[in-house]
C-alpha cells in the first residue's frame, strides 16, 4: 500500500473515531481513563522491576517508591474509573488554567508590541477560561470533557492526515 493511501485511510479512521467520540463523549472519557490507568499500572510495574533488578541504579529507593505510586494509581483508576475520570478532568482543568495564565503573562511580559501579542493573549484567555469552566463544573464536566477533547483531537488529526494524503497523491509525491 502506498504512503498516500495509508495517510488517507488513517485520516478517515481518525475522523470516524473522532465523530464517534463526539457523539458518545462518556464512553470516550471512560476509555481515556482506562487507558491512562493501564499506562500508570504498566509503567509502575516496569519501574519496580527496573528498581529491584538493577543493583547499580542510583536512587533505587525513590524509583521504587514512585513506581509503586504509579501501580497504586493505575489500580485505583482501573478499579474506580468514574472517580479516575473526575481526577483526570481535574488535572486537565488545572493544566488548561495554568497554561492559560502562563500565556497571558508571556503576552504582557514578552510579546507586548509584537505581532504575537494578540495571538498569545487570545490563546491565554481561551485556555484560562476553559480551565476555569472545567474546574467550576466538576464533577459534572468530567462526564464529557475528556471524551470531547479526544474527539476534537481525533477530528483535527484525521482532517490533517486526510488532507495531507490527498494533497500528496494529487502532486504525485510519496
């Protein structure tokens, strides 16, 4: 299969997944939570294995401690996916809020008088507002926010891959 065909097929699959997640945000949010729970669990188990199998590793105790913490968080998220979903949504809201405040600060401190000022200001306001919205609407927002964010990302990625595949096929490249 040619590379352009792979891009087109990947784009279509991402678009289908994105629209499915947009239509069904709760199952998509739960899927994100379960995926993150497994990621914590697997990384924790591998970290524990590394900490206990490598006698030369510096800071083995700390590596073991944080790996054990990963295992506990992973098991907790898999055993309590709804509570895990609320926790992940809280983290996402806090990250949006903090990154928005950072961009607002940068807009006024580093980009005042430049072409980037308004873009930084607008993106900072949007992220700060979205972060506040998520944090104020917890736990109800946790039912749809993660799934909706995944849906938007999949739609953006799908559109990009599809467009790239069509454009490269049109120009005879790849």
